[in-house]
């Protein structure tokens, strides 16, 4: 019995040991296993010696949740340590309870026994030359790389809490690099020539952020370089040790078996015992350059993009331009100043342009000797011609703007813009990028080139509409300009300077440039006389020319659009376009709605005023003791319409009136007007007509000339006033124009045309002529002359008609009226017709009257009657009686007489028939 019990106990102990001890490790390393009190212990470590921490077999340790009070509460978890000399920090025991574990003395917390921590580890790749990460990025063959490990495993090497025991190994992290072809490196070449390799395993990671490839494990700097990963290393065979491709770097814990013990569902635990892989692409050490366009029109920029080694400096220049002198059409493109990552040599600008010299270019960027053995400053234009007024040397910086050092960004690219002007020579240019990655005795040039064609631009111009315009209209010019950023406009034509003159001047015929000595017209090279129009980003431009105040003669003109301020005699160096336009003098035309006007009727004065006068037109109406000056706006279609209202005409005396419609013409002002505000007057107020308009009503311009009195004492009347006004406008010093009209004001009249007699039942029209305006309403009334009041016991029947009709257009200066009458209900009688104008005061109301007769309708004519008599005989056939036709008898004038005659005729016929039988 005792023997069987002993065997059972031994088996139970073996089962417990199997359950507690970790599985056989495949990645097993023992390091710093001596644990002192308070030391950090990582989940998954094994064979730890806890005895120096004061722990013996059977010692209990406890763990409290973070919110618990250790001194007054029981531990949340307890553990009895049975083998302190070879302790295993089981993930099952400690995975959910990281932190301090305390010694338990009689169930009360004592000092910290150890600190159980969850391990962490990650890795990335750095470029030593730039001290920046290239993880998931690109490194160029020849770059020197370092590997950074971020981990909390550094506490395993803290000598204050942990120590090595006899037989412990070195290092707590292994690094591994896998090539694009799948092989894994445990050492890397640290030099490009002597085939020295550096191990990347058993690394002592003693900092939370630790670098392999630096002497102190800190961030790469110029003073802490150490053997590192030389991506440009060459094999003895002459092949690259690290061919272009994607490389994968991992960091793996090698601390006391945790890699095998601490698993994630049976798999290695990424982020705990092995890092997430970090990748870096090693690319061939090449450089490439590409342009955004194959060709560009000069005055427009273009750009090139350099692709090469990240953060590397390359030399960029406009190759083979040293023979260009920087003058017009002999200047190369230049590097646009102030670009990020682009460094140009300085140029000192003194007060004397000829003293412009580069700031020691052969000691700076310009001193770089490119592959053919020449400094790049000697390969570019220097702008030696400093005397020209054009944008030559100042643009190219005496050569220093034609080359630059370009620093690529972290992705290995940089875009550089070049500018061109209308002085840039139209030809093909070569932009070269280069860097020597070798030594002075063993050069390793990397370069590339790209060609860009610069083309001469063009300028176009068109005029909107029919290209025929009245002075005063607005003319829209537009076009394209691919040659410059500004379009310069000028004009040539009748009585203008032959080289052209300012199109924006109010008097192009007499324009003088302020930079000249009195010569009329634009001056070659001076921008003053040119209308300058900015060119849009899409190469279009537009400008509106307002001609209302421009002094030009009628004729054909040519408008020039030029890429620079050059006149018509100097266009050989610029791009330009032209358009011809016809300029016509404005005119005015007008008509009155009727030439004969009845008092109280309105009159409409309508017409056309070409040239779009902003002040409109003045309308003068002059008659005996009547003067009226009105202003009417002109519509966008050049039409105008003015109403002389009926309330005005009803007070105008009968007689002839003169209408003058005045157009202000080119200068945009009425040169002939009155000295008082325009008014309709028959009063004694004195007003005058002046040539050269006053600035304000009532204030006479000292330069004005009094022509005649318009109203008041001594004023001219009717035709005399009209003639004097026309004479003033016809003056040589006045550019106004006019048109004349006449009208008659008459007492309103309606004349009913004679009406013939009609019978009851007739339908007819009563017509009349009138001087009333078309559209006026007239009431016609027709009633019996015997119509009179009756007593209330009599049937007062009314026989007649009434209605309102409108005046229609007539002939011979008079308009027409027509009223339709239906006499079917009329009684035979004499009738009175009245026509009365409606809607006006009775003082000026037009009326007309007339008489006519309505007769009894004629009796109907009797219809002839045929009487036939027949005799029946049997059996002998008897001749048939011949029918007798009774001739129609004239209708008697007395009622019933016709019927009597018919009866007598019938009786006679009957008598003859009887006698034959």
C-alpha cells in the first residue's frame, strides 16, 4: 500500500513539473539571469535566479490591482514560488498581471520582489547621411544605413538589478536582413572596398531607442559613425553585394527563451518578441531628369524634375549656352529665383551695370567640373552685354541664374522651374543634371539630360461685331498672346502719326509722349503711349475701347496688338497682330407720330441716335410764345422715344411748331444749350442759348458765346428761334449734330362725311375725318330727331344706336373714323348723328354732327300667277285647254289694290273656259 502511494506521489510530482516547465526551446539563450529585488522580469523568460531577491522555495508573492491599497487589502493574485533558482515567468501566470509583485510576509505586502513586464520590440531603417528614416522608402546604392531598435528589453541589461551568471551569453536582440531574393543575412558589409562585414546578431540593446551602426547607439550624427550597412559594397566578383530590390529588416528577442515561450496562439508574438518587418528599397545609383513639356512658347515657364538619391545634392545647368550674350533674341532661359531646395551663386549688383560680376563663381557652385573637365560656369551664358535696356544680364545674373545646386527631398525628387521672356532665343535647350559619386582619382559620374524647345510666340487681335462703329460706341478688342505677359495696343489711320499713336488718348491726333521732345505719337521702347493689357493664364487678353470722348475723323483705322512696346516702324523684333476697323461719325434721325396734332393729343418723337451718347439727346420744341428743351436717354439699341403729353398740347396755341433733335457727338457734351435748367415756358423768364455749355445750369462759362434770347424780352419766336438754333449748332466750333421736324397744332376737329338716305333694315357705316391722334376714343350717337320725352303713360320707344370707336390712320394728313349702323330696328324718320371725343377736357373736346333719313322699307313685288283650266271628256280624246298667262300688273301705290286686280283676272279666265264648253 505504501509502495503504491509512493509511486502515485512521484507520478503526480512529474505531472506538475511537466505542466510548469516551458517546452523545449528552439531559440534559446541565457543572459543576465541573476535577479535582484525590484528587477524587471519579462513575461516568457526562463531559468531566472530569484534567490538574490530574497526568495526561497515556498515564498509567496502577491499582486494588487492598480487601484487597490496595498497596506490594507489582500492581494488580487498570489503565487507560491517552488523553484526560485530556475524561475519561469509563465505567460499564463503573468500575462494578465503585469507590474510589481510583492513578497508576502504573514499575508502582508513586503518589499517588491520583481516587476513583471510585457516585452515590446520594433525596428526601422535610417540613412546615416541625412539622419532620417528610410523605412518604406528608398535608399540609393552607396548609401550608408543604420538600424534602430525601439524596445523595453534594455532593462534586462540594467546592472543594478540583473547580473550575469557563469555561462551566460551576450546580447539580448538579434537583427536579421532578408534580401529581395529571400536569403537572410546575419552580417552586413561595412565598407565598399575591403569586404569587411559586421555582425548584426547578439546585439546589446541597452537603450529604449538604440541604433546599430553608430558608436554609442544614439541618433546618427557626424561624430558617432561606426561600421554600418554599406549598400554600395561590391563583391570580389565585381557585382553589387546588395542588388537593387526590397530588403526586409527584423529585430528578434534572444532573452532567456522568451521568443519560444511567449507565443500568440501558437505563433511567434509580433511586437512582443519579434518586430514587425521594416522594408527599405535599395535602388540603383542613377539620376534622371524629365521636363513637364517638350516645347514652350517664350515668356512662359517650364520645369524639370530631377529624380535620384534622396537628400542628395546635384548640379543642374543649362548646357552649352556660353556663346549667348543676353541681348534680345539671344538670351537663354534662366532658373526662376527663390525656389526651395535650389541654391544659386550670388551676383553683386553695383550702381554701374557694367560692374556686375559673379561672386567668385569658380569657388562656389559654378566651380564644379563636370564630366568633360570644364567648370559649369564656363559652360553657360555670362550676359557680357550689359548696355541693353532689355532684361538680359539682370535676368540671367551674369550666368549665376543658369546653374544651381539642387537638393533632392526625402523621396528623391525635386522640381525646378525655368523662366523665359520675349528676349529668350527660340531654339532647343539642353538641361543637364550631374553628380560625381567617386573620388578625384576614381570618378563615378551620374548624369542625365533633357531637351526643351523654346518657340517664338504669336499675338492675335479681333474686334467684336461688324468692325464698323460709330464714335461713341464701345469696341471690344480681344485676342491671344503667347509671346509675352502684356499686350501693347496702338492705332494708326487718317490724320494720325504714321508710326502710330495712343489709342487710349482722348485726342489721338495730337497725343505727345511725355518721354519725347514734342513728337506726336507713340515712341519705340516707351510704354507711356501704349495701352497695356495683361495676358491671362490661358494666353487670352481683352480690352474695351470707349469712343464717346475720342476725337477721331471718320475713316478706316488699324489697331495693332504687339508683344512689346514697339511702334509700327519697329515690329521686326516682336510678335504682333492687327485688325482694321471703320469709324463713322454719329448721327441722329427722328420722326413725329403725326404732323398735325389736335390740342390735347400726345405726340411721340422717336428716332435713332448712333454712337450711344451717354448724355442722350436734347429735344427742342419751338413755336410762338412757346419754347421747350427736354432731354431723352438713348437705349442700348440706339433708339429713343419722347412723349409730348396731351396735357401740354391742350395748352399750346394753334399754329406751326419746329422740333430740333440735338446729338452731343464725339466730345460727349452739348455745345449749344441754355443758361437755365431745361424748361417748358411761355413766361417772361429770360433765358438764352449759348455755344459752349455752362458747367452747371444758371452758371455761364466765361468762354461761352451768347447766341440769342430763347424766352423773355427780345426772344426769337417759332421759325426764327429754330433757324437761329440750327445756325448755332452748325458753327465750326461745335461738333454737335441735329435733325429737324415740323408739326401743326390745331383745334381738335371731327368732320362727319355726308350720309345718304337709308331704309329700315339697311346696314351701313358712318365715316368721318379728324385731326385727333390714332387710338383716341370717339363716341358716336345716332337717334331719331322726333325722339322726345313722353308721359309716364306712353310707351317711349327709342330708335337709334350708339358706340365708341377708335381713330385709325388716315391719309392726306387727317385720320379716320368709322361707325357701323344696323337700321333693322329703326323707325322711318330723320336721324341726328353726333361724334364726341372722349377722355379730354370739354374745353378742347372735338365734336361733329350730321343728319340723314331712314325711309319705310319698299313693299315686296307680287309674284305672277299662272291659271290652268282643263276639261275631262270620255271616251273621245278632247284637246287640252291652253293655259292662259296673266301678265303681271304694276303694283298699286295703295295698300290692297294688287290683290283686287288679281281676283278680277282669275274671274275673267274662268268665264272664258265656261264659254268654250
